[in-house]
C-alpha cells in the first residue's frame, strides 16, 4: 500500500486528485503544514500498515503537489499558511519543515509557489535551516516567495535550530553574506499588523529599519532568539517605545553578540544572564515603558522612563 502511495506522487495522480478536490472546497482559506500525522488512538494501527517501520520522510513532494494543484486551479482563496509546531519523539516519523520545502525542480514549480504565496494574508513559518547541500539556492527561493507576499497582515518567520554563533548557524546557507538580506525581509508590507522574527542575526540599523518601515501599521512586534552583530538592543527598545505607537512589543531571549571590553556573548558561561527579555507596558498615566523580569544576577536593561 505504501508503494501505491509513492506511485501516486510520481504519476501526478495526487496532484490531479487534490486539484479536483479543491473545486469542491470554495471556502477553503487556511492550510497548516504538520510535521507528522495527528492521529486519534484508533487510527494508529491503520497507519502502521501504510508506513513502513523504517521509513524516514525525505522530500516535500506532497507539499509541492498541493501548491501545484492550487496553481493549476488558479485558486485564490487561500489566505493563511502556517507550520504546526514540531513534535520530536513522536510515534511516527516526523518531517520538520525545512529549507527543503523550497527545493523546486524547475521554474514551473517556483511559479506555483509564487502564486500560492502571493495571495496570503497570514504566514507563520518555523524553518529548519540545518540541511546539507543546496541550502543557499533554497534560501534564495524562500526569499523570492516571501517577496511575493505583498498583502501580508501577519508574518512570523523563525529560523531553527538556534546557535549561539552566527557563523555556525548560517555558514552552510550563507557563508559570505549576512543572513538578513537573504530572507526577503527587505520587503515592505504596507498592511502588516503583526511581525514576529526569530533566530535571526543582524545589526542594530537593520532591525531599526525593519521597524521604521512598518511603524504606522504594526500592532504587534516580537523578536525571539535574535542577536545583534553591531549595536545594542537598548537602542531598538528606545526606538519602538519612544518613537512609535506600536501597542504590543516584546523581546524573548535576544542578545548583543559583543558585550564590550572585548567580550563576546559566546565566550560567557552565564549566557542566560545576558539575555534581554521584556515587554512594552503602559503605566496609569498612559506613559509607555519597557518592563523586564528582574532576577538577582540578571544584567538588566536600565530603563529611565515612564516608571
């Protein structure tokens, strides 16, 4: 039965089947990628008969077939694409969403991807970038698709797995260039209301520019596990809190790569004390300030305003 399923992929039966199914789902507006089956207990035995015990997922052909079917039907109602949280150690083999999803066989596959992304209003991507050969071209394809999302209202882009050294995290996909310009994040989304960025290293000016280009539309801004290669997060906090009216803003375990006195973040042993965490608050006078969790050893951001 497993071999029959593989033949459906190769013969394009799946693509045409999905395309036909779409014709009967005019209200379909959201697609969620799951790294593995989400089964009820009574379904697990049946699935074991379909998937060989030693099977390890290795391609995103089925995902490409879905995108291809949407393109074939010129179906424009899909407004949201999200990646479900990865669940390691599950009962069945899991395929974490990775750059491999952007390994397109030819220009037609890329055009189908552009069509799919162009119609999105909400995009939530957790992308594993720890892959082997060809990662650079796949990264370029992802950026091309992200640049097509001109109507986005929500964007969440998180790169995994996080590593404390910028070079270690990106060297296999962008050995010569900073990662930020290669992600498609130079795009300006004129209707963007929510932005969440994770696992990205850049300098202070680059993050400030990202904020500035969306300061009048954003309602929610979040940086998670991001690192500054130059500059300081305190300046970015000042930029958001003091010069914009963005109502929701938070930092989650972000850090400065260089801590001063020739010390870098990767050299310190108590790294958890050098994270910046916190969120925008408003006091009883309506004044905006940035509040951090306080601990005994935490090197806290010193906030002089609004208390």
